[in-house]
C-alpha cells in the first residue's frame, strides 16, 4: 500500500509573491532566496532553458512536511496557487523544532497572479525581455516633476543605438501601500513623460506596473539594475529620491492632503482627517498646477473626492459600559436625519452574534473580531458610505490594522470613550463586571484582560463629564467641521 503525503501550502508575503514573478521572468537569478536581499547587480549570462531554482525561508516543521511530500505549493493572500517548489533540498537543521530553515528547489509557475489592483497593466516580463532602450522607474512622486532630468534622459535614449522605446514602470507595491489606484498612478507617469517628450520624435513610451518590492536601498538599486538589464535598457532614470515605499505612500498622502484643501475649499493642514504633526502650506492655483496637469487633477479628484462624498469610518473604542453604543446609535441617527449621507452601524454586540459568531474571547479571537469589523467598515467606505463601529477594541494593534485597511479606501476617525473603569463598573449595565469579579467571565477587559488606551485618538470623550446629547453634538460638529458632513441637506 502506498501512502501519499499531502503537499503543504504556504501563503507567501508580498515580497515573496513578487520575487517568484521576478525569478520565473528571468529578472532575478536562479537560486534567489525569495524575499531575501538582492545582490549588487552584475550582468548574467542568459538562461539556457534548464530548471529554475529558488530558495525559501520556512519553519522547520513545514520543511519536514514539504520534504516528505516532495514539494510546497506557493499561494498568494487570496489562496491562489502561483507556483510550486519541488525537488527540495534542506540541511540537518530542518529536523530541529522551532527553527526556520532555507529550503531550495525547482520553482515552476502554476498560474499568473491576478490579485492586486489593475492587473491588466502588469508588465509581461517575457515580452519585455530586450525590448526597450530606456527604463524610467516612477517611484516617489514629488510635488513638481523633474522635467529637466526627464527631458535629458529621453533625448539620450533617442540618440542611442539601442532603440528609442522607453518603458515607464510604477512599483505595484508602492501603489498598494499608498492606496492609489494603479491606473491613475500610471496615467500620471505617462503624462509626465509625454509632456516633456514633445521634442523627442520617434520615442515610443509604454507604461506598466512592475514587481519592485521594497527591501533596503542596496537591494532596491540592484533590482532596478536587474530589471534594466532584462528589458535591454542602457539608460535608466529613477524619478524618485529613493525607492522606499513608505516614502512613496507619504508623498502621495501629502499631495492628496494639499489638494484636499483646494478641492474642498479647506486649508486646515490635516491629512486623512487628523493632524500629522506638521502643517502644510496653503496652495494657490499656480502651485497646484505645478503639481499636476489639469487632466490629472480631475482624475485625482475623482479618485479622492471631497470629504462630503468620501467614505468614512468612525470607530468608537472604550470599556464595556463606557457609553460607546449609545453614542454610536445617536450619532448614526443624527447623520441620517440631518444629512444626505448613508450610514451603516456596526455595534459590537450585534457583530459578535452575526459576523463573529463562534469566536472566543482569547487574544487572537479578539484581534480577528476587530479585523472583521474593519473589513466590513472599509467596504462601506469604499463605496462612499459612513460606517460607525462600537466595539471595545482593547488592543492598539487591532485598531492600527483597521486604520490601515480603511486608509486604502477612505478616511478614519478614532473616538476614545474614556469613561473610567470605576464608573463603567458602577453602571454595570449588563452585569458583566460582577460576573468577571466572581471569575465567571474569563479575560474580561479592564478586570482580567488589559485595555490599551489609544494615544492616537482623534476625539476623546468622557461620558461622566458630558451628557449623551452634548457628546453627540461634539462628535457631529467635529465631522461637519472636517468637511465629512454637509448640514442643511434633506
């Protein structure tokens, strides 16, 4: 009788997903450690058609299972099989529990990646091989384009003897990080090139997204060199201070924040609805025009509409009995009554009964519960609605996760209902504190489980110092003053 061991499945990180594409596409060398640093670029001989190898850092237990099964199936975050790693080789360290080891094997493509925004714009590494004379990497957009550098580059490409075809690539992971639709970012890149290419007759410009994941400055530079060699580009221009993707995200948020002031008629110096530690200068029409072409400004406005039409998530956090649910219900009712905005209320107890039924109250279950709430709220915001959430949300990590999810599609306001524990326990509206003190309710926030009070709340409200009506007035006025609500509409 033959016993077949199931092939284990590994969900790759964002960098590993892109590295698989780069190895299979011939940009990174055979044997590259997926997710690892990229060695300083040296020109490599073309592949001869033999098997392509790759390394992967995995837990020792997974390495043991994979070795017994003969391989690992590599999937993305949507659990889609992208590649397989077979003919595995591991060292003796793979037998030790609790360690991570490198497994090396033959990597083969299962299917092309479909996850991520606007995959139709993804660079076809097979067709791009040796096809371009120049490469432009559109990394960190500045407030003004460096037209002089770009113009000199394009003229150099045209004079070269290696073809007058230019590839402009946008790092797709920068798009994910910044929350900017790939299509819009690519349009901005193409228009920037076309604007200064008017005197470069005969130069063809193609725009695509490329898997250029962030690692470290040395690896980032090496990867650009490897991509340039792959596409045949002798001339390379990086329209970026560097390729650090966090900077790319911050630059886009700054541009968006500045344009918010122009498009909304506001100059409050706030980005994403909360102070960012610095004020931004008021921009007049001339400066905004220097930032973006008018057509691009209109496109950006469609992606980033005025706050009165932008998706918004208001998350209340606080101890049980602090008054979160009462404030959330009252605020939702007032927004529905006095504005034209659509509102979805995600109360903690109702969510527990439906969306998170079956979850416990251990640390990981609580994190998952908040992430589920955040996912639903972000989907409401994606379509321009207002989502109001009222979970306990005791952990900073979970609240940060929700802020990040919402930041991809809309704005996020965190409200800390800071009613003290003594007052919450005195009220004990549901009798939970008494049960927790008696040991009948394990892991109860504030008694036997910690509450991590937020340090980044946009508003803090203590219901012992404010009546419910006054608190709702303050909340409503904050949202109206920030431009998210237009009052006086029916």
